[in-house]
C-alpha cells in the first residue's frame, strides 16, 4: 500500500477528452496501454479502437516525468512518456462487453506503469473516477484476479466470468449513489 508521502508527492489527476489531449499525453497513454496489454499480457489486438476519440470518452491519468527507454535495438534513445496510471470512461451509449448495462458508463483500459505499481496509483485513480461519477451507474470488465480491488470500490459481479485474450475476466457494475 502506498504511503502518504508517495501519494502526495506526485501529481494532480488529469481528465481530458481526446481533442484536449496533447500529442505527448496521447503518445504516453498509448505507450502504457501497449506495454501493459500487448507486451506484458501478450494480447494481440488493435488497442487504438476508435472509441478513444469519441467526444464523450474521458481519459483519466496521473502523469509521471518522462524517462529514458530503450529503442527497438536496445539503445537508450527513446523517451517513456507513459503516465503513472490511466483509465478511460466510455460514453453511456457505448456498450462495453458482458458488463454493459443500459445507461451505464464503462471504465476500461485501466493500466498502471510498472514503475508505479504497488504504490497505490491504480486504486487512487479508480477511487477518483468512482467519486466523480458516484451519481451514475458504472460498469467494467475486470481481470478476475483484480475483482477484490474493484469490489472494495463498490463494484459487484453482474454476470459469469469469461475469457478475453486468454485472461479470465469478471463483468462488474456499481450502481448510482
């Protein structure tokens, strides 16, 4: 669990639509999502699915300072612009898999940078989203090993577990209020 120093030393939550994102922010978000979902979890899929750019999709993230990173040939010429933690909130009219419910907004693409894991950033991000949207129903398709985290934030399973890209998921929802 994160200490108060780890949490307070950092940054403010950034919430933007696609059109409000600066190119470096968008690039960092895509770096993080590619690192976590495509490389670490070995899920081969088109991550930039077009939903990011919908006018009502919101992007939530905690920035982190840019760091050096290796390019594809191993030289440290690149820059890692990834945020500490990231998630997006889909428009209510975009159903997001088995967890989808009419009128609910879905949280998706939740990811924490490897350097920020174990410091409370993912929980803080999710808590901020739940707090900001407490008057609206929320859904998500949780990786089942994280079901306890989401349950602690008021989410409950709303359907049977399912396999997505070789990873067991649990559809979950959090009622308004």
